[in-house]
């Protein structure tokens, strides 16, 4: 899985670089070609990767008159897939402080001090029952 992500991130990086330098330098970007070759190997593992591979292959075609549009389409799909690859981990080590505004000044309070308020706002029970 990690190797798949690194190939995907490499392809994303090369496509973004191409967007910056322009499609006129497409034929000279050997790193993009290498990233495309690596991605082509894993493209069969998923239909979305196959679609990305098709877009990138179309971008590299010599007869492609709309390279800019092909580039934007490839970047859009790759960026969307990269967004789904993120991990979110909550570590509950130490104090969990929350910054709140109290009387015009910010104050750091612990999560457990706000727990009754959060519970009251997120449940459908009567407030007296929570207190």
C-alpha cells in the first residue's frame, strides 16, 4: 500500500510540476515518463487507477492538440484520489486543551471541562437530565 501511495504521490508531483513549467516541456520531462511507467504497472489494480492511466497516456500522445485540458483532467483526478489516501489519527496523550474565547480573551481549557456542554449540544435529551 505504501509503495502504491509513493507512486501516486510521485505522479501527482510530476503533473503539478508540468502545470507550472508548461506543456511545451512535456517531451523533455523524463521524471514524468518514469512516473507514468511505474503507475501503468499498478493501473490494472483499480478502475480509478485505470482511468488515471488513460488520462495520462492521452496527455503523452504526440497528436494530442489539447494537452492543457488533458493535464488539468489528470491533475484533478489524481488530486481527488490523493485526498482519499489521507489518514487521520487521534492521539489522546496528555491534556487535550481547547482554545476558547472568554470575555474577549482566549483561554485554554481542557476537553473534559467542555464535555457537559458538548453533550448537551449534541444529544436530544433534556438539559436538566445531563446536569
